[in-house]
């Protein structure tokens, strides 16, 4: 079945309940997405599992999305091992009382997913055998995946740069931050740092590299060649003693009287 056919079949099974079918993703990642009322959540999950044409016998995952003032979306992904198609079921919960029926009796694998969603979003799943803490210590307060939850790390230390102009205390934009170990432009080069500036490098620390004072050297007249620097002696090799002759080397020829 194509994603469009899966969505239409799901809407037909839930009639007369209002269900809206659509397709999410694209190409081979396309999935049928069906939005159902909260009251029809369990009926939708059961129909997707028991219908012969859908046959979604594999529970993949369940989670939620914080939609702020609009509430929370609970999303479950089901898969058919035999037909090789997937189905996204989604329902909207009010923010004041986010409660939905549990589907653990239909898919036992949903137990941990509902516990995590309850812990991270504060959504209650009625009928769940035990919504105990799964990832956080029992004394933890709040729900970390809600968008109004304040991250403790942002409170404990200042943010290194402003996200938008005007957010920082100085009123400016994001400050440029160099990677660790990379010196500023004024901390490298061959020109010494001017007196009074810290460190050694080229120009003032963190500023524009300084140029030596004075104009450029005059160019030589056309046809004139500057004197070459005399090449030094052969170096240490000139001071070495001559190498002894090899034993197997032939003797040099000699002239009259034995003179070479």
C-alpha cells in the first residue's frame, strides 16, 4: 500500500470519528500520517494493529512534541513487517491537562516510551501499569523537554556570545570566538609588538598587524644589477683531510723518472 492508501484506510476504519490523513517525508521515507481525536487514540492504535490490510504488528516508538499554547502532540510510529509500510498516528492534547489513554496492553513495547514521555513532557497515560522515573532521579523537579523549562547550565555560567544583536549585556551581537590554540592576528609574525603591548607578535595584541615605518626601498635603475653576496667557502667539507685511497683502486700512471 502507498502512504496515501494507508492514510485513507485508517480514516475509513475510524469513521465516524474525524481523522485527517496526510503524508510526511518524501520518496522512500514517505509515511502516512493520521491525526485522530484524543478519545479515538486507543481505537486508532488497535485498528492499525488488527486490520488485515494495515497489519501494523510492530511498535516502533512513541514520543511527544511541545507546541506551546496549542498543547502537546503525542506521536506513535507503527510498522507492518509483512506489508512493509509505516503509519504515524498523532493526537493533540491540551496543555492544561495533557492526558491520553495508554496502549501498553496493545503493544507491551510502548511501556518505556510512555514512561519517558511522561517524565520529559509531564503527559499522563491513563491505564499505564507504572509511570515510574526512567531517566531522571526521583527528586528531579520539572519536565526537561517542555519548552518553558530553563536549562540549569545557562543559569550557572554566562553564555559566551549573544544569539541576536541586543541580547548581550553590552548590547552588541555575537562576539567572534577563536578555536582553542589559534592565536589572534596580532600574536604572530616577525615584527615585534610595540612597547606597552602584551605578548610577542606582529602589531598590538588582537589588532591589525603593524607595518614597519618608512617608505619602500628604492628600485634599482634599469639594467643595473645589485652586487651579489660572495658565496662562502665550501664550508666544513673544505677542512676535512683527503680520504685515503682504496686498496683495490688502480695506481695512477707515472711519467719518466717515476714522476706522476
